[in-house]
């Protein structure tokens, strides 16, 4: 026994003297100590069996505790002046972003130079099916990055964009994806009425059910461990970021430090997918929202900044919610208090600040009434904003006075309705819609001004 203690003491002294600090090294020393002790004190067969089980358990715990080391990929450079036949080096960049995504390996990084990118042949669709990091905003020689002053613009073009795709960027069944520092704009893809109010670029957005704009989201996520940060979303016809989180994938989804301007349906829609796995985290932080619209001209359905559905650990903090046609936050189908709602600013939302349900009745409550709700686990620091945002004044004025009216007339004597009556089909009415303003195009260049508009709240300059 004395011999064992001497050996152990010597080994500990050597460990301290050599300044061996990592967990793996410490584990090796533990094993060496045990080996020397076993030599000095032979074990019985039963003791050997128990000792082997303990050793295996310790090994499993060591493996479990080791942080996952992700492979370090290469950098692929993208420039409008490049060629899709280039290798993607800084000296010979690839021309199209979708081509760079296609040839990239897992965990590669893609650096995108300033300019406008619509995909090969302007199809306007980018699909990510592997771990990748995309960074926009690099200058002409890739020596500096400033997404505000040298923006990389992902823009869909009318009559060229792939209308069958319901998103511009599709993150499909993967993880460890970063999209950082882009402007995503549909202003040249959407269809607008030709009567523009004074000081506004276009007339109102024409919708799909009236022969107009296809419904497309900017980014759709199916997976987990994704970061969407430092981006600008402008003139999006059907949702800024649509989240379908996979519970069987580790990690969380982070939507941080983005600007959303002129988005129909919802700025961010969270719809975690049910299935095996744990409830995961979704963090929505430091974003600025302005001018959210519904799915119809009447703005009677949706038009919120953030729509939370399904089970997730939601953490919504330090955002600016302004000018939503619905309430800023829509949170109806909650069953547990898994929402943290802290330090957000609210301003000029048409249907108050939160759209929720109390005793199966939908209610629209203000920030001042938050203390009376019981569906949040943390609720502090939320308040109404009084500071003026740097928004286009003509556009803001039209939004505030926005109205839409629909008049319907029913005439059973029309040939169409008489034929439908003979066939036993429902009768139809004809109508007209009077629309003063609805999702008219907003200049994305002015959207960028919202970065850093309010210190400590909303999106800050990247």
C-alpha cells in the first residue's frame, strides 16, 4: 500500500511540474496511475471484472464530454467578374453563388463580393443541403467586409425566377449553416399596380389570387443549428424566414441582427417539426421589423413580425417591432411557458403588440398589459418606443392611412349563375376592390439605414 501511494504522489508531482492542463492529458495520467497501482496490488478475478466495467464507463464518459471538433473547410470566393469554370480562389473566383454552393464541400466558407446575384441564368433559387457558411459584403479585392457599404444583393428577377420554388434560399435537411451579411430583395420580382402614391416607387402589391405575385419566402430552414444574421430582407411576398426546426438534430436556430422591411405574412415564422428528439432552442434577437402585411388586401389574416407555432424554447429579446398590420407577435397555440420575451421595443403596430388566445378567445394586448399574461417564463424590460426610425416618410404616411374595401354584387339572373343553378353549383357574386396601399415596393437601399437606428435595441451595424 505504501509503495502505491509513493508512485501516485510522484505521478501527481510530475503532472503539476509539466503544466499539463487538458482534460485528455489528465485522463491519460489517471489511467497511468491506475496501471501502476494494479501492478503493486494484483486484483482478484471478481475485482478485475468490476474494474474493467468501471474503466469502460469512464472511457465512455470521457468521449461524451469531449467537445465535437468540426472540420475546417476551405474558402470559396464569388464575384460577378468571375467564371463558373474557375476554382473559386481569390484570384479566380466563381461567378454564380448557386454554383459555389454546388461545388462546395461540407464546412466550407463562401465569401461573396459586392454586387447583385440572381443565380445561374437568373433562376433566383439557392439550395443548401450540407453544412456551409455564406458571408456577403466583401469589397472588390476581398480585403475588407462591410455589408452596409459594399452589399451583396440576392435578388430575384421577374419572368426569370423559378416560380415553382416557394423560397429563394432553401436550407434543406441539414445543420451548421450560416447566412451572414446579405440583402435579399424581391422588389424586381413582384408584380405591382401601376398607380403609385406620391413619393412611393410603385402601386400596391398584386396577389397570386388576383393573377399577380407568386408567394415566396426569403429563407426556409428545415434542420437545426442555423444562424441567420446581419441580413436585410426587403419586399418579400410570403415570409422573411420560415423555420421548420428538426428536434432530432442538436443545436439551436439563431435569427440575430437582421432588418425586415415590407414583408407579407410574417417576418419570421417558427413551426418546429414534431417527431423524435428534444425540444430545441430558437432565439430571435436584435432584429428590426417595419411594415408587415397580411395575406390579403384587407390585412385580416396575419401581417405580424414574429409568428410562434409549435413547441420550442423561444427566446425573443432586444428586437424593435414597428408597423405591423397584425400585432407584432402572434402566439396562439402554446401549452407550456417556454417563451422568454424580454427587452423589446414596440411602436405603431395596427392591432396592438401581442395576438394571443385567452380562454379560447383571441385577444390583442398591448405592451402595458404583458404583466397579466401567464404564458411566458420571463417577461421584463419590454416597452413602447418613442424614438423615430429613419424610414421613408412618404411610405410611412401611406401605411398609417392604409385602407382596403371590397364591394360585392350578386345577380342570380346572369347566364353564369343560371347555368350553375342548373348544375346544382353555388351561386357566385362579382365584386370590386378599392385598395389605397398594400406592400408597395420599398427601396432596399433605405432599409439598410435601420442598422444602428436605436442603440442597444434592434439591428446594429454589422
